């Protein structure tokens, strides 16, 4: 038993909660009762799992709490929200690095845990987010991502929601799904930044067709077109709702293997080709009501089609 100190206020019979020290002491005593063992409320409060659960609801703010996005991803617990302030952020930059002098590798940030990345008006990420094993789910919202050599987002696994973003790509693909990744995008624009065929400066010696095929070179400060808006392979699934895919030099959508694509109320515009069914395409393409194509070269790259065309 626990003796009552004379300094404590007696517990009133009609007390509704720990309003006095005595009530608090009683609650603590009950919480540590030996009969409860590891199930004791205090034992649970001392649990690392509970701390992790609490941290999930406490956003990490870049750069208020941590200087860089790379550091935020490193210290975040699984499921935590990372809020990125307006301004340009190199995705893999280390502390105190300047955008103009980033080291090799700073343009790719590997994500191996479940996270929410959210921005605010004026937030721009430069580089590629590479989602890898260990990241089972996540969300990317209110962000503009500008690639720096490959894709804006490459997902190999997990279910990822993309909302109200702009993935501006000047190279391979704005978004690429591989493995068993599931990407569900809403209200997002995928593709390049400018008119096809106007990306080459007059003094640039490479053939115009090469630029349209491979994307433009960022160092020259010229307009950039994405090869593909969405590239889907393996058994990945990409679903676009209320999205725009534009300024792609190869095709808006490329799918191969068992990769599947669903479009709802989407606009495909200013691309050479709408769809390409690549090598061994065994997936499905579903185009639901409200989708439209504008200023396109042609609908399909060739006569190949996915076996399930809905």
C-alpha cells in the first residue's frame, strides 16, 4: 500500500479526475501495480514505440528544425511529415552546401522509409527522389520537383500519393514506377517546360532530333522537354486523376512488362505521341471519362497495344 502524506489533499468521493496531487499519486500507483507488469500504463509511456507514434504527428520543418531535406529524411521516424519551406532545395545537399557548388550525388535522394513530403507555395526541389525498399507508403504534396539528370520521382516499391505537384523533367521521365510500386497522382502536372522543337539554341551543334529524343541539357539554360511523362515497368501501377501530361519528346505515357496505367479526367497535350507499349507489354491501360488529347502528333507510337485496353 501507499501511505498518504499530510501534505496531500484527501481524494474527494465525487472527484472526476486527477485534480489534486493525491489523485495523480493514486493514478501513478495504479499504473505501476506489479500485477500489470509490462502492460502497465507507465511501462507503455516509457516505450520507444509510443515515442515513435507521437513523433509521426510532429512535422519536421526544413530548414527550421533541420537544415536540409537530406538530414530531415535521415532523422525522421517512419510515417513522419517533413514540411519544406518555400525556396529552392537541392534534394541531397549536405549542411551549408550551396546550389551552385553541389557535390556529385547531391541531385539524388534515396528514401527508404515511409514519409510525407509537403511544401508550400514557392517550394522547389531540384533533383530526383528515389524511393527504395523500406518505404511502404507515403505522400508527396504541394511541391515542384525539377529533375537534375534523370527523373523527378523514381519509385521501386510502396504506395505513394502525389497531390497538387509539378514534376518538371528535362531528361528521362517525370515519374517512373518500377517493381511493385503504386503511384496515385491527383491534380499534378508531369512533363517538360517548353515547346517541343524550341529547346535548342542556334549555336548548339547537336542535331535537333537528338535533343527531342534525349531531353535538353540543363547547363545551357535552354528549355527542357521530358522524354516521357510517366514511365511504368515491371508490375508497377500508375493512376493519374485530374492531371496534365505535357511537353514530352517521346510519348506522354510509356508502359512495358506488366505495368498498368489508369487515366481519369486527364489532359495529354503538346507531346509527339500519346502512348507507347514497350517491350513485352502485358499490362493494362484504362482511359476513363473526361480525358482529352490536344496538340499531339499521334495517339500511339506504333501498332503495339497492351493486351488490356479499357
